[in-house]
C-alpha cells in the first residue's frame, strides 16, 4: 500500500503541474478556460498532498512497528 500511495501522489503532482502550465497558455490567449484549468490544478495539488500525507503516516507507523519488534 505504501508504494501505491507514493506513486499516486507523484501522478497527482504531475497532473497538477500540467493543469497549471495549460492555464498559463489559456491566460495568454485570454480564454475563459484558464480559470477552469487553474482550479483543476489546485484540486489535483490538494489530492497530491492528501496522498503524500497518507504515505508519510503509513511509513511512520511501519517504523514504529519495526522499533517495537
């Protein structure tokens, strides 16, 4: 489960950067889709943070369990 959370976090981060880059291009063209892409980028950034935190907590739990053994 740990590796899946890490990979998911990285993929959400890549998607977030892609949306931010595309929103920059839409802002240059003065299109209304820029705001949509900006919001999607922020949402994917939040999702990346959630999965990163989940991965971090699972790693800490495994470390504590290993120390107890």
